[in-house]
């Protein structure tokens, strides 16, 4: 990576690294323009879908990855909600700020459940966006557009009056895994190894390995521990 002149190198290194994920290039460019006036921000990643985001993140080191990702919701291949759900497990050093046109209750609550650190609307001002990034980085806050904050408060009040109500998972396993893959994942959570899973399901260990490899590929993870984390987080088992 080529740094700016030596006098600016220290400032460059301590800028907040930002990623932008949106399927429309014009939206990504608009966000870039809105952040141009923020001297302490630099954009290190752009992606056109959740899938594209995960793949690009996997090719970066921890020090190169964005600290905050501005995530759209409605995208092809993999939605922003799914990308946040996987990203919070796969890349724990990265936080996610939703930036979308959707202000309906369902999208807001799904994003929060998936692990979003904040929720802004695309018609919020450039100043609000820069302040939200600062709020997350410096205060570990959860910035929200006023309209979103009101809906979230109403939602929380409703939950208080329904203590037995269980929140539904924003990421269902049947959207990502086949029935056989989910079956194998449940046995992995139980602590079974390849041979034991194979014996339980009357298939060969090699077939089990192939299924687990496919599970890792679909969920964009690379270890059993991460698979178990996702399964527990979203109550797939």
C-alpha cells in the first residue's frame, strides 16, 4: 500500500477505515462524496452485494479490513441482513451501520437482531452519517435516524408488555443450508466428529467432510467453532 507524503502518514494510519456495501454504484459514489469532508475517514472497501463483501473481506488482513461497514439491505446474492449476521461472527473486529431506504419495523428489527451497530436512512444528511461513524468508534454507541429510534422504542415497549414473546431469527437456516447440511450442523453442535456423524447418518466420513466443506462455504466461515456460534446465535439448533 502506498501512503501519502510522510508528514501525513501518521494521520492516514489513524483514520477510521470504512467499507461501503450497496448494489448500486451511484449510491456508493454518493456515500463517498458525503464522507469526503471528514478528514479522519478513509474508504478501504467497496462491494456490490453481501456475497461480494464477504469475499473481499476474506482477502484482507485484520489491519486492512474496515472498522465500520455501511451496509445496504436489499441486494442480490446475499442481503445486507445475512451479510451482517455472518460478518459479526466471521469478522468480529468490524461493526456494521445499516444505510438504507427501508424504515419499516421488520427490517429495523432484523438488522438489530443480526448485529447491526446502528441504522440510518439514505436521506439522512452527510453530517449525520459522519457523526454516526464517530459515535460508534468513540463511544461504542448505536446511532439511529430519529424515525428509526422512535420505532425501536415502541418495539421495546411492546416487548416489555409481552415478556413471553420470543424474537424470531432474522436469518433462517433453511435459506442458507439444505436439510442434510442442517442435520450435520446440528450433530456438529452436539460435539460429534466426522466418523460419529457418518455412523449416525449411515453415510461415509468422506461424504460428511464434503457436506461440512459446503456448510463452511455457504456460511463464509472456516471453523467448527464459528459454525457452532452461528447455530446458537440464530437458534438453528
